[in-house]
C-alpha cells in the first residue's frame, strides 16, 4: 500500500479473510457523520506476514491505528509495546494504536459489550448470567459482566477444560463475581441474562448444548454478539422462551466508537450517533 494513495490520517482493519468486515463501511459513515477526514482500508494479512507487516508500519507517520480481526487477535499481543489491562485479561486485542513509532494493543470488545448492556438497561448487577462459549468473544463478555458486578457468571462450553481455563484466568480480576464453568446451562437460580458468544449464529446454527436455563427473571435478556444475520437462531429461540432479544449490531458500533476515542483522543458517543450508525449498517446485516 503506497502511503501517497491515502489521505491523512489513515486507519484500517487487518485479518484473513477480510472481505466480510463491516469496519470500512462503519468508519466511513462515522467520518461522514463527524465531518472528519479519515482514510480507512481493509488489508488482507496472513499469519506469516503479520509480524513484518506491523514492523513496517511503525515508521509510517500518517498511520493512526488498525482494527484487528481473525486470526490475529491473540498474535498481536506479543508484538505490541504496551497492552491494555482488558486485552491482557481477555488474551486478545482488536485495536492497535500507533503513536511516535510505538504500537499499543487494546480490547474495545469489552467496552462494546459494557456500553450495549448499559444503554439497553440490561440489569446485570447482583444477578446470574449465562454465557455460551469460551473463546475471545466470551472472554470479553465475561470481563464486561464482571465490571458490571454480576453476582454469578456461568460459562457454558462443550469443551469443559476451555471453560475452566477462562474461569481460572478471569476470576482473580473480579473477586465479587462468582465464575462457574459448565457443559450445560441448567443452573438452579433465576437468570437475568443469557449471552451467545459463539460464532455459530453466523452459520445459521446454534450450539448443540445451547439449552436455555430452566428459570429466567421476568425481564431477562438474550444477547447475541453475532450481528449478521440481524436475527440469529439463538435470538429466535430465546424470544420464544420469553427473553427480550438483543442483537450484536450495537456492540459492533460501540466498540468502533471506543476505538475512535483511542486513536483520536475524542469520544464522539451519543445515542443519536449510535442509532444513525446502526441504521446505516442494517441493510448489510439483514437476513
């Protein structure tokens, strides 16, 4: 990529594959809304090329930051000069920032989950939540639930050892929240929130062990971090079971706004802006 082809400042998203990413559209709409010049490019980078690619970028003065998607979210941690507390705990970074030749790694997925739940008035504090999945997305969700002072978070994963690893590594960060690893969601208390943090929803599937808890509070919410399709099999199933459905599109927008703040030191957040960006993306995720 020739530096002269880009208008400063510039950002991008790296991953493989990269054609599915909504980040270029999202940041284009954000720059238009804020009336801010911003060049944003999707960049296909394979695992073998990641290290030399990032090393080469450190000397580019016009570069502000990068979003990071699969399969690089874990690998970039070992290449950064500084890693945020959230990224360290979650074990993944989805944002890189470049300042004076230094590269810092951040996890704004945590911020995206936190902001989405708060703005939708999902009651988390002093309640039990169930999270399906034990990968990077699940770790971000559990971290956010700990921040929101959940009483208990039950991590459900077919591979119990992976769920136990998540619990073991995140529990020290939130001593007031009890983290539990299970292979099913048959908890013996009423649940206020159920989260799908697996990727199967994007494939039109739901995990085989995704049986909703037998008891739910009257205002219980089902949150899916998957944003495409807009209504996932998990959300359809949860709505029939009496849960209020909450899709993942707002989380996508919220984590992008948090990335913008990291890059530019400005927080452009407002409910109106969030709604505008979500509306701009609806056509892409409808299905």
